[in-house]
């Protein structure tokens, strides 16, 4: 079976109160010949949107330390077949302090995605862009 790297990019405008204004979701699929048993980009986006209040809370704490500051944190993580998150890290950071970085990564690590037991883990890149209201 030939393995190919495919990047699916979905642009989404998130109209969310609290300063998280936009995001671009990138999912890397390792095996294009067997799409069954994988989460869709829409399923991943849905879980992210359900948990944005947690990320908003991180930004609100950041604003207490740096009033009026904007920031960006591009996360990369794996979704395991059981729906858990592993290997979360920041790939690109702009103006985020250690508190914001730690908060985003710890919240992200607690998220639960739908299970897909016949699949392989999915690599996801998701940037959060923070702007004051």
C-alpha cells in the first residue's frame, strides 16, 4: 500500500466573543487509500469550537498580565484512536508569554475527540489568534 502525505486545510472564521478571531485547521493524513476510521476535519473543528471557552480563559488571564496585547499560538497535536490528545506542542508563537503557552497546551491536552478505533492517530495543526475586544 502506497503511503502519501495529504494536507487538508479548512479555513474557518470563528466569530467568538473573547478575542479569538480566526483559525486555519490543517490535518495530516498518512494513508490516502484507507479514509475509513478517521475523523473528519468537521468533527475536529466541532470539538475545537466546543472547547474555545477554555482557550478564551487562557487569553483572559494573559490580558490581566499584558493588557490590550494580541498574540498567536499555533498548536500541533495528535488525536489518538481513542479520542485522546497526545504530543501537544506549540509550533509558532507570537507575543505569547509562558503563562499563555502553558495554559493553551494544558487545556488542549484535556480535550476528547470522537473515538475511531480502526484508524491511525491524526496529526493536527491549529492556530489560535488572540486579539483584544
